[in-house]
C-alpha cells in the first residue's frame, strides 16, 4: 500500500458522483428540518421516503441487488452531505455501514439474494446487535445464547441487546450470540456466531427508545430475544466464526467519520463566517480580531486534515484485493471525532451567547458530535488498538536486536553508542521523501523534513519502550496513549503531504492555500509530536498521575481538606 | 472574649502607671476591675489587698456552704493532722463524680483565700484527681485550674528576675499542668494563652511550653489516617459494625446483621441469651468463594483481638489455605478472543518474546506474601461453635457453594478471667483439649465481655 501518490478516481466516476451529489444536497438543504427532528426525537416518514428514493439506503449494495454499487470513496463523499443532519447520518450508517455489511461481505449468495434487494431500497431496515448490558467494549463477555434445536434445523436465540440503533424499526438484524462448538480437539468451547434475524421470526421485542443527549432522531433501544427461531441457513459465515465477521464489519465502517466530520465543519465555517463578518463590536467586525481568526483557522485546518485522511484511507480500501486498512481507519476515526468536537465548540464560541440558544443549530451540532467519540469503538479502546498493533509489528522486527542489547553484547553496545554520537553531531534524517526523486513537491520540503525527523525519533523511542517494557507494555496505557497520538499525527501529516503534492502537481484551484494549510498543520503536529516523544523518554508525569488516581479512587471522593479548614 | 480584652487592659494600665511614674503596686484583681489608686496606700486590712504585700489576713465571713466549711476546718485544724487537698475532692462527691463537683471544689479554693495559699499543691492534687472526675479531656476545666494561679504576681519585673527562673515552683507547676494537657492530647485555647501571659509573662517556661505545644499539635492532629473516635458506640452491634468496616477497609464490603442480641425464655423457663452476629463480606470475596474448590476445606478461625483505644473486640475469620503452586490452574486465554487482528477491543497480549526491563520491574515487594484468601469476617457475642455455625448458615444464603465445602472450626478459647489456684484444682480436665490455647488476660483492660 503506498501513500504517494494520493488516490484518485477516474473522470467518469467523478462525473457520476456529481450527478448523485446534487440531488442529495438539494434534498438535505430543502426538505430536511433538522430542528424538528431533534425536538421530536423522530425522523418523519416523508424524510425517510425521500432518502429511500435517492437510493441512500443501499449505497454500497451491488447494482444486481438493487443498490447503487458505489465504492468506498463515493460512500465517503455522500457521507459529507448526510452528516448535515446527525440523526439521519447515524440512521443510514447503522443501516448500511454495519447493519447489512455483514450480509454484504460475509454472506453467501442465497442470503444476499434473499435480503439485499429489500434492504437496498429501504423497504426493510437493518440493525447491528452486538452490545449488551454487560459487554460494551469487551465483546468477549457476550451472554446471548443460541442453542441448536433437536432437529438441527433451527437455532433458539435468547438474550438481550441494548443501545441498538434503528432497534425500534429494524426488520433485519445482524445478531451475535454464543454457540457451543466442538473444536478439532473434541473440546466443547463457546464461540461467537453471527446470525441474520428477521423480526418476523417471532420472539423479538423492542424496548422504548432511549432519550439521548444528541442524535435524538435516531432510534436507539433495547431488543430482547426470547426463543427466537433462526434457521441455520441464516448463519453468516460459519458457526463459531462470528468474531471475524464482527471485526471486519466494524473496521469497514470507520473511515467515513472523517468525511462526515469534514462536511459538517465546512458547513459550520460557512455559517459562522457569515456571522463573524457582519457582526461589529468596538467598531470592527469580529473577523478582524485575532482570536476569532484563530478559531476559523483551526476549523479550516481540521476540515482539511480530516478529509485528506478519510479519502486517503477510502482510496486505499478501494484498491484491488481486500487490503486491511483497519489501523488507518481507526486513526481517522479518533482524529475526526476529537477534531469535530473541538471545532463545533469553537464555532459555537464565535457566536457567543447566540450560539448557546436553540435558535441556532450550533448546540444541536455540538450535542450530535459528542457521540462520535463514543460509538464505533470508544476513542480510548481505539488508541490502545493503534498503539499495540504498531508495537506488535515493531516488536517482531526489533526483538532480535533488543535481546542482544540486554545480553550486553559488547559489539552491539558499541554500535549503538556510535549511532547515538553520530545522531548528536549530524542531525540529518533522510527517508527519501524530498530531494531529486522525492515524491513530495519541493514547496513542501520543510514540512516533509519535519515529518521525517519525527518518524526517525519515533522509531528510536519505540525501540527504547520495547526495551523497557517488553510485552508488558499492554498494561501501560498512559504510554500507549502517547504512542497512539504520535502515530495519528504522523498519519495525518502523511495524508496532507500526499494530497497537497497532488494538488500542486495537477494545479487544482487554490492549491497555494493548501500549501499554507499543510505547512501550518505539519509545524503544529511536529511540535506536538516532539513534546509527546520527550514525555515518552521518561520525562513524564505518569507515575504521579497514577498515584493521584489511586488515592482518589481508594476514597471514592476528593481527598484534600477544605482550604478553609483549621486545626486549632 | 473577656480574656484578650483583660490582657489588653492590663498592658495599657501598666503603660499608664509607668508613665505616671508610680510603681505598680496595687494591681487589678481577676474578679472585677478595681484599681487601687496610689493615694490610698494606707488602706490595710480591708477586703481588697494586693497579693505580694504581706499583711494579716482578716477576711469577713459570709454564709458558707458545707464544702467551704470543710475547707475552713482544714486550714484551722492543721495541728490535728495532715489533711491533704486530695481529701477535699473525695469529700466533695462520694458516689458520682462530675464536672460540676470538680468546678465547685476549684471555686471554693479560689474564693477561700485571696492570697491563694497552697495553690501549687492544690493544682497538683487537682491534676491527679481529674481522671476520676472524668474531666481530663476538658479544656475549660484546665483553663479554670490555670485561673487558680494568682495573676501579675508571678511575672518577672526586670531582667535579673527574668534570667533567674522567677518563682520556679510555680513555673514548674504551670509546666506540669500543660504537660498533663499534652499527655491527653488536648489542644490549648486562646484563653490558655491569655491566662499564661497574665500569670507568668511572655518569656516564661510555661509560655514556652505552650508555644511548643501549639507548634506540634496542629501538625499531628490529622497524622492518623484511620482515627478512632474517643467515644465509641456502646451498642455491641454498632461497635461490631464500626470495627468490621475498620478492618475490611473496603468501600464495597457490605455488613449483614445475622442476629440481634436478645433474650428468649424457653418453655422450661430458662433464659436463653442470643448473642449478636454481625458479618462482613465484599463482592470480590463472594466471587472468590464461588470459585473455591469444594475438595479443599475452609476454616473458621478466631477469636482475634482488635484494640480500639482501651476496648478490645474479637473477630472471627472464614479463610482457606493458599493453593500450592503445582495445583494452580492458569486461566486459559482463548486466542480468538484475545488475538491481534481484532479491533473491537485491543489485543490483551502481545506475541512478543521481550520481558520487562529491570529498571521498570516493580513486581517484587517484600511485603507481598502469598496468603490464602479470606472469604468473610464476623463478630459475635459468644465465640462458640453454635453461634458461628449460625453465621455460616447465614452466609450460605448468599454463597450457596458453602453447603458443599467442608467447614472446619479452628476456634481458640476466648478471653477468660485469670484462673485462681482453687479454680485450677477443680478444673484441670478442661485444660487438656486439642487445638486450644488458654489465653491469659492482661490486667487493667476493659473488654467487651465475650
């Protein structure tokens, strides 16, 4: 998988995309009343019908089954528009990105032919049922059981799932339950299996919709299965192979959060700059004040980076074969969810008190944004995943060398000392990004050099971390958090460098602005990375933080005496 | 507060008197603020007389209470025998000794003699008698006692007196009073400071001691992270609840009262005392117990003492022996659940061959001893097998596995009175029993009767 050049789509595909995008944009601008949806916590049926007619319920379903059959890149592009209303975006995503994805990627032809057509047109709505009251991030503690009946033709499903998006309306559900499997050794083990469950099978009851802070239009509720009969033809993949199916589904849907966030921020920039340009205080318009300008720059930078990362990842996923982009998708998700939250907050801040009222959409955007950091894998879990995947990969390569170092092999020690001295004296790192045959455009040389420097420093830091902790680094979450942050910044820098190089080379409109954004972002990210890497070299507060947390949690209260207390 | 204002007044008047050029001979009395003018020096023999002028005592005699009569008797009947100040306190209250009685004695002494003769011995006697009257922790009583000292008399008036330990006995007495305050851990008042300044002056030994107390005591006040209140609950169930939470130190642990103390009368007319049984168990202990192997026994051990200041309570444990390392079963990790390609939750283990470096390896701790699990604790009114079996059956309701695990009672005989020789001859056979150790009771301790 190469990151340079930036992935492109052909001219025909781009034309087709434009044809699709226009009516969708029109629909969202005119026929979607987000305020009413948020207030009444329900999406009106006319809106749903409109979405169905536009084909938005089967964007990635192949055309033979009645869907639009679009690629990941185009799905991301449409995601930019649907994100204008959070509830609708989540409903659609729950339906297709996770709900029917299971059938799409792991189902056999019979299942596809049976279910996909109706799902693509939106006649049936899909939902993804994995989370339970006792298992949110820890999917290995699922309690829902599926037992085989005596005739061996059905499974009886028993259990409860909750926080299921579209749970109240869904007709087809992808349910994950434990089944008893006899493995090769003859031992009986519990493994997870994925089932396609129709509401028509009976025994499926939905609870009442949850009253949520944001995305109130989306229906989230509890689903209980009581002896639901599922025919064995409805098993997705094989019995006991549900875990891999779940992982593939979840990995596939994450990247679109980048473009969704970017779309929302672009819209916010339009609305907010309108306000900032017209409102006057102290005889000057708001847009002339430095702090307001700072906010707009933040919003622009975030949107730029988010869409670069999202489309880079989508492009990589669209390459032939089935490339595993789960790591990149996770990085996109973490960056976008946190970036969107800060940007919406800043936009609200520009409007001040007005932004706080319900008359303006900012508070709705803020509330809808909060869920981004929680669903589809909480950011904490994903950071651990990002860091540990990297560590595993690096560990395999570095194990030999580290073991030699620990044994105290004199030759190796001298070699390392020599390298350290050389690094102190001569500070050039060259990975070949810039220069005569470099892939990065010469205007971005400085940013590219900063990136290379960060990457080299990061490499040596990872080595020292593995030396210090070995495989017990799994327990050092504070260290891994910093590692993950550095990785996300590095990937973001790569994405922007790649995109801007392409823009300059082909001469896109406003490519000089892109150069400006890239250089700014890379400089900021460079400093942040340096700070994180310095902290990782033992100069951090982790031990103190852990100690504070231990004392507070032991008492389950604030520990200090009140400042006004006296002893005599 | 009157005391600071009085201090201020004294200082002002001292200044004024010096300004006026007259020696400060006539001083302000503690009660009332009469200032004898310099011109009336020839008023001897009257009611108000300055302390440090020796003169014949001729006080008038208003009506006296019984106590005052006793005090009078004591001073007038000196030749009849030595009557100590201690007897004053004895005679003041024979049955119940209260703070009011104590205060009364001190008042009588203060009012009896304007010169406060023998105040040093009186204060020493009072300090000794304080615990009997139960006022040893009361700062107001100490201040009242300090008030017995005559004011202004004991202060040094020039640098020579300051150098040479002016009024050494009185200063030592003041220091002893503060020492007793310090021993009982009582923080002095601002009133104490004012009194000490009035009595001894700023650079005296008692004042120095007060300053030292006030330096250290605030620092030590909250030094104990698990303080025991001075007044413990008297109800045995409440006391048991307090001590069990103290031992467990776990916010999740829950107390269950299996039986309240009560007395039943059976058909035969006998009284059956049912003791209290209070148990504690946390959810972690419950899950550990659920995982206990039924082939291994659990032991009920006890009683173990727990001292709370001067009271000793006893508790019993339900524990098991640690599993020898050969038999420990490692939880198997399902490689599919905790592998590496999953992203719903991050990999729980890395497939690497690298261990932790020595500099970051904090796994060894000398205090970390491998011990068997403790499943529950309880406190009971009687430490016999019947009561504790009741506890176990109560526990069984929440931990059904106890029904299958063999329970062994390893009880030691609880605290008993020290046997005299006659009792020892009568019951030698009771002493020979397996698994029992006779405990000797240390004297001078108050215990909750088991």
